C-alpha cells in the first residue's frame, strides 16, 4: 500500500445497537424477503380470478415479478466500490488475543471471533485443488470453458466470450476489447494467483532512497512463482511487468482462473511508531475460513525470517560499534604517549609549554569520536635533560570500516492477521472485495518508508528469503490443516490508504 494502514481510536459500530455489520445486512435481507413473500401470499388469493378473466401473466402477481426477488436481495449486498464513512476502533494487541481466543471490539461489547484451530471449510472455490504432504499441488483439470487467456507479452485477460477467430476480453484498465485468437492462449485453472501490488504509473510506497514498492512487490512475486513452479504448482500472475492494472481487474483474473488461493503482495508505507518487532500485516477475506488460515500461515512463516534479519543487522551494528570503540582506544593511547613525551620535553626546557595538546584543557571527551591521530614533532632528548623523555607508540592506521546504522522496525503496534470490514459486511480493501469467492489475502511485508527496512529490501538475499516464506506458507496451506499465528480482532475503522487502483488515470499496457 502507498499509505500506512493504522488503526485509530475506539468507537461504536454504526447501525443497530449491539449488532455487527454482517448481522445488520442479514436483517435487511430478511425483512425484504419477508415483505416479498407476504406480497406473493396475499396475491395468491386473487390468482384464480385473474386466471379466469385472462388477466394473469405468467410469473407475475399484481404486477410483481417473482423472479425479481433474488435481484432485490442482491441489491442489499452493497456491491458498489464506494468508500463508506466507518467508525474507528483500536486493533487489539496480539498479546490479548493469543492462542486463538476471541477479542472484544472496543465500545461495542461485541466479540469478534479470532479463527481458532479446527476443521477446514472446504466449500470455497478452489478447495478441490488442495493437496497433501506428499503432493501439495495435485494436477489441475481444465473445465473445458476458456475463462482467461494470456497474450504473448504476458498479459492475463479474463474472457467474456469468443468465437472461432477472436476473444472478447476485459483489459487491465477495465475496458472491453476484442483480440485475435492468434494473439493469446487459454490459461487456467491455477493452484494460486499471485498479485504484485501497484505498477506502472502507481509506484506505491517509496523508500527514503527512492526504492519503489511496485518493483519490490514484483521481485518477490517472480521469485515465489519460480519456486512454486519447481514444486509442481500452476501459478498465474496478475502482472508480470511494470504496468497499470486496477484492483477490480486483479480480482477478475483471480475469479477467471479459479485458484485455491489469491495472494496480493505489498510493502507498507507511512511513519507509524516503531519497535523491536516487525509490523507485518495480513488482511483476510471477510467470512472466509480458508483466507484466514492462509493469513495465519503467512504470518507464521515470515516472522522468523524478519527476526533473523533483524538479529543479523543488530549484531552487525554492535560489531561496528565495538570496532569503532577499539580504534578510538588506539587513538587515545597514541595521543597519551605523544602528550607524555611533549610534557617531558617542556619540563626539560626543550619545548615551550604552549605546544602541549591536552583533551583536559579543552574539555573534549576522550571517547565517542572518530578521528585520525595528530603527529607532533618533538626535539630529541640529550644528556642535559633532567626528566627522561619517553618514546611515542606507533600511530594506528586510518579507520576504514564501513559505517553501520542501528536497526529498528516501523509499525510494530499495528501488526497481525485480520479482516477489514465495511458496515455492509464487505471487505474494505478493493482487491479482496472484487475477487468473488476466491480465498484472498493481501499481505504487507515491511515498511518500505523506514530507512532500516528499505536497506533490508535492497538485499537480494533478503528478497529471496521473503519469497521463500511466501512459498512455505502456500505449501502449508495446500498440504496441511495448520492455521498459523498472528490473529488479531477484525478491523472496522475508516482511514485513507492512498489513491490508485481505479480506471481513473489507468494506462493500458501495450497489447500484442
């Protein structure tokens, strides 16, 4: 994301007192259904009369179309892309919801369940692709219906329809176009879809030295794809290059290739209060047990990678400080030997007293400095001296050790695995909201805007370790019933997370 996702002050839920957004939506649907059924029941009393007079139209009662009931109910689902004004609330710290326990939403008295270990919900799309420890990625069986195609330059386009010569497809910027069958090949289904967040004219978060989120996201996704394919997984990318693609188009791709998992990869931005632990976040799809399970597995797989990297950086800093202090001790010893020799020469009248350098005279502290020694020319001792003149020790060589900065994480207080839910019960984040029933998770690895973490992300070995953690979580998701760690209470607040991801300003990538 291009902006920090940071929970704020506690507050109440909107709508009915003591009701969650999902409960409110269910009540609205129930009232509409009861109203529709009541209207139909009343109308049945006149059905015979209307039929006898020839005024009864098939499927309609008193001008009311019974087939409209499903569409009326669907209208209550809030499938628009608008952002609602949500009440804010605090995210409960990890320590308060450990071991899979529930957490209370502040100001409401409602308990928001944190998914506990248990049986999997296998009803979600793609669950039949889940494998076993011996075969994490079972063979995929094509459905016979082409739902997505891939162009020669790597663009994945969801298919609307086709004929013998062409495909009618959705583009990255949500246009509908027709392309020749010679320019694309059918793909899917897939085990997993990986989404490199941002791209093209949308860089996402930008580090202090100019490193962009879009390039780091893509680097990690490409590395993970190569590793997964070596394990036998069928992987589809929403983007394999640096180009724009809307969040809705990303979700459409995931729906089209029918994966068992959809992961959107991000690195966070902003300047939240830091700490000793990473600020990793995983946003799971509301109501999806499979999505929540992968979020926990990702958090569990990445945590030791980040802790190891932090320990190495902190050890490197401590080693640098130790070398610097050792060098300063050598400089101190040399300065003291020069001062002792000069003091003896002054005592003997061989140097004027104003030439004696002394840190005590200026109040300069003897430590916490990095400097080269001063070379003082003195008069050799002779037989007329009254005080022995000591020799100076050899000066130390120049200090050439590369400086190392101290390491700390950003955003540690906002970490964890959660769903982020609007009042209508839908996901707050567009890429989750627009992925249909595909188990979807948006992950935020680190804070790119933190100089210490940006330095980590410039290390190819660390990027490979990030990709390996993602692969580990995916393999565990496909082959085990583990649930992972890091669960916190679901989130209901409203906050700016940056623009982008919409058709406005979207630049279509070049087609074949």
